[in-house]
C-alpha cells in the first residue's frame, strides 16, 4: 500500500514537472477570429493560414526553441464576444502575442487593455484609431489606396472608359477606400458620375447599378467583399448592360470564379501574386509564394490562398522579429517588429518601422480576370 | 401580446427568503472579484444585461406588451455617453443621466403613436424602430463614426474619480443592477404596478376598472427605455468602445433569451437569465465549434422543462411544498 502511494506521488510529481517544462517551451499566440458571422470567410482563411505557418515554423524548431501554439477564439464577428475572448486569452491562456482576424470592431474594442497588458497585436484588419493603441498594433492589410490605384490604372491604360460609378458597402475599410477613390479619380483622368451604397446581404443591386448606368458610368468599381460581387455581376447581366465593366475589390477566389462565369472578361478583380501563381515570373515573390503553397496546397487543394497567405506572412514576420529580439517577451517583439527589414512574402512585401505600422507599403496588386475556368492576369 | 399566462405569480415569502436572490448575486459578484479579468468581464456583461432586461421585463412581463426595439434606446444611451464623454469631456455619470433623459423623450415621441398598435403589429413597429436606429448608427458617420466605432470612452466614474480596473467597475455594475431591480420591484408592488398587471391580464377588464391603458403603456415603455439607455451607457463605459454591431439584432435575440429563460414577469428572472445566458457559453467554450450547438441545446432543454423560466421554478416548488403540508 505504501509503495503504491509512493508510486502515485512520484508519477504526479513527474507529470507536474513535465507540465511546467512544456509550458515554458511553448510560445502561445492568441487569435480572435470571426469564424461565424460576416467575417467568417476571411477569418477562417486567416486561422488556417496561421495554423499552416505554425506547423512550418515548428518543423524548423519553433521560435527560439519554443513550439508555437495558436489559440483561436471565435468572436462571432461581434465586438462584445471579441472582448471576452481577448480577456480569456490574456488571463487564462497567458498568450504572448495576438495575431487576430479581420473583425475591426472586435480588435478596436480590445486594443486598450491589450496595450495595457503590453502585448503586441498583429492584425488582419486596419489599425485601431487611437495613437497610443497603434503603438502596439501592426496591420498586415494593404492600404486601401493600392486596390483603388490598380483598378484606376487599368481603366486608364487598357480601356477608353473615363466615367465610372463607385458601389460600396459601409464597412470601415470600404469607406476609407471610397474616400480615396473620390480623391484619386482625377489623377487617372476619371470622373465619378455616381456613388451608390449597398449592404453585404443585399440580394439585389439593380437600382444602384441602373443609376450608375443612367449617369453615364461605363464601369462599376465595387468596393467591398463577399457574395455581393456575384450579385452585382448578375444584376449587370440582367439589366442587359453589355459594355459595362465590373471591377471588384480583392476577395476570395471562389467569388471571382462565380462572378467571372456570369460576366466573362468584363469582370476584373484586384489580386495579390499568390492568387495568380502560374503566371508569376521567377524572383523573391515567386519563391515566397511557392514556399507558402508547398504547405498550403497539400492541406487545402481547392481553397483560395489569398487571405491565408497574408496570415502566413504575418507569422514569418513574427519569426524574424523574435530572431532580432532574441526574446519572446511582448515588448521586445514589439520593438523588434519595427526593425524587421523589408520582407517579401507570399501576399506582399512588408516594410514595418517605428513610424510605419501598416506593413504593406508597395502596391502588390495585379488585375486579374476569369478565363478558361481559371483566374489569370488580365493583359 | 404576452398573455396573462406568462405572468408568473411568485410566493411572497418571508423577509429572509426575499433576500436570498440578493445574497446569490453578491456571492456571484464576489466569485468574480476573486477571479481573473476574463470572469469579471463576463459577469460585467451579465449585470449590464440585467439592467437592460429588467427594463424590458417592465414592458413585456409586467405590462404584457411586445417590444423588439429596446436596442434602439441602448444605442442612444451608448452613443450619447460616448459622444458626450469622449468629445465634450462630460462626467460619465452626468452623461448617463443626460442620455437617459434623451431616451425617455425619444420613447415618448415614438411610443405615443406606436403604442396604439397591438400584438404582432406592435412587435413589428418596435422591431422597425430598432432597425432604424441601427441603420442610423451605421450611416450617420459624422455623428457615430459608423462601423469605425467610437473609442476612447472613459470608464465609469464620479467627480473626477475613475473606476480604472474592471473589478472596480464590476462592483459598480452590481450595485446599479441591484438598484435597478429594487426600483422595478417597488414599482411593481405599487398601484401603478397593479395597473400594469391588469393590462397584461386583460385590456378590456383593465379599461372597465378605469385604468388609462394608453397612458400606463406609454409610461411602462418609457421606463423600459430608461433602463435600456442606462445599459447602453454602461456598456460604452465598461468596454471603452462601441460600434453599431453592439446594438444589432443579436442584442434583441440575446435579451429575449435572457428574459424567457430567467422568467418573464418575475422580479429576479431577468437577473437569473442574464447571468446564465452570459456565463453558459463560457462554460462550454471547451466544446470549440460545437459550443453554439451545446449552448442552444441547453437553452431549449431549460425552456422545455421550465417554460415559465428558472425564476418560475420557485413558484412550482412553493406549490409542491404546500401540497406536502396539506397532505401531512
């Protein structure tokens, strides 16, 4: 009986001890993502991109010998749930850094107490609005200016269309893009003849598109993501507007394919290199795309890689920051992220500095179209 | 809309029994104060919703009317406090009272024509009210900043003293929630409360007894709006950030779940419902993607076996005890 007790005690001690060691060897990353709700498509891709990157980095020994563990909490695309999830990951899981999805309001709501906890926030979304919160946040989202410029340049250089209509949803990113769209139009010799708004769940946009057509618009520059792009394509066809172009924001490849099947080569879209990998020229960008797709394709052969590639890139930037910091402590990683030299990733090149917490500073976007059942670069 | 059948009759009980729910709330809050900020945050939301649902209970439970639009008044409270405090430097408590007054006026203006409707028509009209205010919070970006949301809202405080930690704020929320329940209980037991109960039972009978139905309904609607506005303000101060999503349909659905689960028409039902609906998803977090399924299954189970809500169980147990005594 006595021996049995001794054995139990010894076993418990071994488990307790081994538990402590493994806790010390893990680098916990918290991720607040909208796995349900309006952000589900992008944020599920973000979550999977993080998981694939963690797997790749762990194969190489993790971060300073610590295995990466990504803890995801579904915020249901709601700020209130995001706050609870963030609190849980700080208090209970004791994460060392956040790498969260695209629910801007959720990230904004948590930014103040994440900052107080001195934890860096890598974000799929735009930065929080307050300057003191931005100190701890790093955005991996392309500035809205780039998506607009790419489409305007295409219209100017490849078409004779000079009158356009903006069709936008009221999300923060779309509103920023719409504002820039108004500012930049003149620089490309374009005139905005109509501005129409829609909601992400609108089932019909014939009224808005009809107004753009009536005002003389030859192309619809659509600002916003999701199935509404397919709806807009169908509505253009239903209205019999045989010459009108639809230029979409960056989105999931499945959306592009569906809209492309409706409008053919009159549907154009903004795409990062990873979405059009077959036509990439050899170079650092193609190498980065190949490195990502090597891990991504075997797991998700039929899924679009764009948003996951951005998550992958964020993890590669983190790996470089930890290397520079020689530490996994929050403040050290924050400081080191500002010192990471320009990193060419699968989605874009990231250029963080102490004054630049939006990493994408060079326009990574190409204009694509749907042809012969696949997404290709529009000539 | 809500028939008299949904109005639970609670046993009066002796004084120490009446204090049991208060003790339970204090124990729950005490547990929160000894726990992490995560638990405190969950309980903080629970007590904010307690205030919201106590007001809703006034209109739906005590008066027997339907309102799907209380989120509109929460939005007025939330955005009012945010704008007054963040942009104009008002004291949070002063902003809370000012926005409550504004919500009260808005409730009178909206309620006067709307409350002529009955049943499903009233439900539709109030739902429309919620949707209109939700759209305003999205589209009127000059005032609300749209989906960008309002940040930098100071925590609750008075006379320059701010409740900086979430634990301090939890204490304030518990005190305010208990105060809200006490006021509701007092009003319920008054002549006014009995008039509301008569309207809930039968409007024709109430009219025959000389109850000014339109006036009483309007007052109940305004009281519910005041509670909702206070909850919206407290939400803004508790989180320090608000955006339109907070005051969307989710808020309506969640508050209904709390009200019916806890026990509509009962004094402590909203509190019980708010705590359970807030805490249950967290207890099931380990289920990961099955969390929502597990959560809704438990809610359905409770509603099947306690159709009058969990607070209604006390009446059931009271009757059983009575029968046992009679048999003895």
